[in-house]
């Protein structure tokens, strides 16, 4: 099976941000996405879709155009989300984003009707599919050559636990504290085509796998492979999907900058004949679990030799290494936002703090997530 990869301008990017609608009074998830999408259908009139539905009627997804600079992508998101917030308010709803909702029940949520792919997903995955009451952020980065895609993907897997820890935002599930920084990470990988990608050596190996999966009816198209990091041949990008739902514009910008810089750095080194370092699949799998469980306190495996380090210490050195790349790409300010996450805490840490301050009541957690999306993270006192 031949899968053509569209060459893109190197290091251009696009962002997809899934947002939850919540009732302004109760904080429960609200099934207003169809009404919001109908109200704002004009936003999709002039080109690619900027606002779409998702599996559940409580969710909208905001999609940017193609940008060279992270700041422009964030402004693009903000422009669309301003419209969504105004529409949601008319229905008595607010917007928030996290990997999971702190207390709403998946059994009470409605699947988006009249969408064959969602109906097929639920029919095949049943109980696990119905539990996909989860949100994420996807960052696409353009790559100019098909032959670079898989080496960069394999190299990015070294940094997957760092992505997971920084964006972990799902410590609660149906009102219960799970003990995990990212409960979403472990839930999503229960779907048969989700989770970590295989580490292919050549594009032909990827094509062979897609052919096998299509032949046996596992998928109808390569886009149904919902890996944490995956090639997106149609757009000519590598798509990073491991992020939990991100709670603020600033954090979305920080993570987009981090991915953009890493992909650009690896691409430049490939041009000079240097392959990105990669790790054994069992180390990659262990790192994902550690980051999902311990978040910013995870001790991660760094390399094929099995050296280990606290994820936040490794991040600080990584940011120094990437500064020249960020300056060239015009995203140094956004990249420094990663330091802000480390200093003020990832979303799961902030949610746990709010819960503790209110004796375990999770309604203030939803209120804090709504506020963060509108106002950002409050400065440290």
C-alpha cells in the first residue's frame, strides 16, 4: 500500500484544541456543542474548518490555520474561542479544558448523532469507547521530506514523558481522585488503535503495517490510527497527540513551542547526517506510565543505556539547549512558558490543590479551570 506524504514547509505548525462545555451553575458537562456549532457555522465558510464537533455533544474542537510562529497560532485559537465562549454563554455554559472532567459521569453523556465514524467506534469498543470522556491538544509540525518523518517520530518518543508530565491534567475520574497525574493517558490507550506508535525503521514498514491493518478490517484508513505521535501524510506533518487537555492559552503556546523546536532541531540535524537518538520500546512504554502516574515527580529514563533523571531537572537543561532554535523560530517567549509550568505546577497539581483547599469538593476545581481558560494562571504570590 502506497501512502504519499505531502511535503510541507519545515516547522510550520497547526494546533487542535478540544474544549469541554460545562453548565455555569452546576459545573456538569453540558451537551450544547451541536447548538454552538450551528450558531457558528459561518466560521467554517472561508476555507478549512476552524470549529468542529467531537465524539461527545459536550465537546468542540478549535483548529488553527497553518502558521510559522507559535504566537500567531495562539492568536488564531483565541480569536475562534472568543466566538465559542460568547455562543456558549447564551446557552448558560462555560468552556474549560482538562484531560478529564473532575466529576461528571460518562454514562450521562451523549454521543454526537449522525456521525458514522463515531457510531462505528462505539459499536466496536463498547464499554471502553463510551468512557472516552476525555480531552486533548494536538500539535502538527510541518516536515519537508517523507524520509525524515519516522526518524523524528522515534526521536520524539524520548521526550514523550516530558510532554505527558507537563500537560497532565486528569487526576480525577467520576468524582474520585485516581492517584494518577494523567488518568486520561491510560484510559485512551485502551482503544485498539490508540497509545504508543510502533518504532518503524522505514516508511515502507509503516505502509506495510497500514496495509495489514486495512486488510484485516482493523482500520479503513491510516487516519484511524490514533497514536500518541503519528504521521499525518495528508497535511505533511508529524502530529503530537499525547498531551492531556491543556487548561490555558499560555500552556498551549508553551507546548507548541517545545514540539516545534524539537522537530526543527531534529530535522536540521538529519540534514547534517545525524539521526535522532531513540530508546527501546520497553523504555518508552515505562516512561509513559511513570509520567502518567507521577507527573512532574516522575524519574524518567533518558537514553538507551537506561540513565535516569527527575523530569523537571531534565526539562531545565532541554530548554537551555533549545533556546537558539526558539530564537530562530520566533518562539522563545512561548518556550520559556515551559519554565512557568514547572514553577507554578502542572494542571493536575493545581486541580489537586484547589480540591484540598475545599475539603475535596470538586465543583471549585471546575470553576478554577473555567477561570484559567479565561484569565490564565494566577501569578505566584
